[in-house]
């Protein structure tokens, strides 16, 4: 499985910046990700807090076993 450069906490921080008013294009350019990656992350992590993301990750790891 491919490993990401950003942790779940960092991804949620980036999405919070988007909610605060920065455009998606600016964030993609600043963080070095494509538009597609950004919007996939929005659909997966949108509206989550860090604790919820950690819980989701734990559940996915448990289901994978």
C-alpha cells in the first residue's frame, strides 16, 4: 500500500484552512497536491475532527485483518 506524505492530522488541518476561506487552488499549490487528491480528501475527511479520523483509521485497520 502506498504511504502518504501527510498524516491524518495534517490533512484535516488543510481542510480546515479551506473551510476558513482559502481556495482549493491555493491550498493545492501550497501543499503540492493535485486537485483530484484534494477533493478525494474532502470527500473522505470533510467535517471530521482529528479524534474521529483516528477512530476511522483504527476501524479500517481492524477490518483489514
